[in-house]
C-alpha cells in the first residue's frame, strides 16, 4: 500500500513472470511504466518460459518480444506468424490478396451468370438444351450461396489536422526553475518549431513541469516566460477535463466550431461520430483522448503541451497523431514513455532520479542516458543554488 503505481505494477509483473504458470494473460502490461521499466519488462518476457497472451499498443515492445500476432478486425481475426516489425507489410499483402480474391470471385460469378443466361436462351430455342441450362443455373446458384470471400478490411481513418501558427523564435524561457525537491533549478530555452521530449523515470517531476508551463502549478524557484504570439494548448495524461464533464461530445465540439454540421464532420474525422450524443464521462479512455486532441486542433494553438498523448490511443490513432505533429506549424513539448512516439521528436530534457536535469541532442542519446543515467552524454542544465 505504500508503493507508487509504477512500483506496484512492477511487483505484480515480477511475481507473474516468475510464477512458473503455463499461461499468462497480460492486459496492457506496459501502461504507465517508464522507459527503464519497459526495457526491464521486455527482458523479463523474453526470459519467461510461460506462454504469454498479451494486449499492448506499445509498438516497440511488440517489435521486440512477440513471436506471433493475432489481429482482431473486420468480422473475425487472422494470425501473423512474426513480430510487429514485419506486421505492417504482412497486413498490406493480406489486404491486397483479399482484394484480388474478391475480384476473382466477382469475375467468376459474372461468368457463371452469363453462361446460365446463354444456356437458357438456347433452351428456349431448342428443348434439348434444357438439361444443360438447368445444370448451369444450379452451378451459379451454388456458387452464389457459398458467398464471396471476405473483402479487404476498412481501415480506421483518423484524420488529425493540427494547423498551428507562427510565433516568436523564443517560445519558452526557463530561468532557474525548480519544483519543490523534485529536481534542481535549471535554465533552458525552447525555440519555435522544436519538438521537445521531457523524459526520465516516473516520479521525477515531468508532469509537474508541464503543469507549470500550462499555468496550473507554480515553480518553487525561478520563472517560466513565454514569447509573444504564443497560444498554449494542453493534453492531460488522465484526460481529466472538468469543463467536459456531463456534456455530450457534439456540444463540446460545437463550442469550438459553432456549427452542428461542422461539429459532426469533425467528430467523424476522429472516429467519434457514433459517440456524438454520449456524455464525456461515459467515453472510453481512447475516445476521451481523441476528443481532447480534436479540441486542441479546433482551438488552433501554436504551442502544444502533451502529457502521455498516446497512452490510451490505439496504434492507428497514435500514428495519425504523429503524422499530424510532423506537419504542425508550432512547438511541441511532450512527456511520453512511448519510444516510437519519442523517436519522432527533435531533442530531449531528462530529469534524473538525483534531481539533475540534462539536455540531450537526439533520440539515441536519450535512450542511452535512460539506460545508464550515471553515464549521461549530455549537457547538464541544473545548477545548485547557494
């Protein structure tokens, strides 16, 4: 009862993976784990002798530990006999094969139908062809009764259109900022167009720092200032929006576009048309996350503060968000433990367990620093104030 959420989850996973059970069922075992713990989880899964059936949206984890993938889509499911690394190509091939098989079925159905019509015409002219006409009709009817093969599965079309806008070159200035005893005072600048990742183990103060940027918390020391023409939009990790509670999705969106038809079209782009009349409180975690991102889009901010934006998103929605951020005209500051998402960011600020704050120039350096924090090859931003 005295453990943090991450410590509690690691304890349960450690017990399960070393239990010697024949079969383990793991539902999102990676959720809310920091990156060092996710790497530990990968190693534990690889070493575990149990058969593991796991639900996960962590693409890096799926690439590194899975040996088979069961995909539930359309009206059934199918199996890919490899890891997620080869899954996108396998699915594309399957979609193509399904399309080819359906085309062949349609061509054959037309051929059998035309043959039956021709034989019936001949039978009308000469009764000796009646037997052949009946046989052709039976063949066509049996073929149609057996039904066509399944069609290609309709993709989940999530279209995120984060436009943004120009701002001053210097977007954020951190001046000797600290929060309680979470980390040492540090100074840094974030410039227009940067994609900055805030990383580090759980409990080091990353979300608190986003809270300072979003204006919901005050720094313990120092100050945070924004450049001119900046508009701040925040995505919350737990999708906790008091202003959304008790309201229908379409009402929340209508506040931002002031038109019913545009509201429904916007919800449809995010796969939320069917939930338009649902109240926010009844939505799933993924639906809440998509609605919050949609609101950020419609509000038109040019600085986005994203706290674990992909945590509750399925893979297709995560990829749609990542694609939108690539074309976003503005600045992104994000806390995330999703390594695939982090791989698309420009640079990183890492807060260590010891309170030190480092500037890391790229993804590879950041992952190395998380794995070996005592050997960080980055610029130390934090300074002890005397």
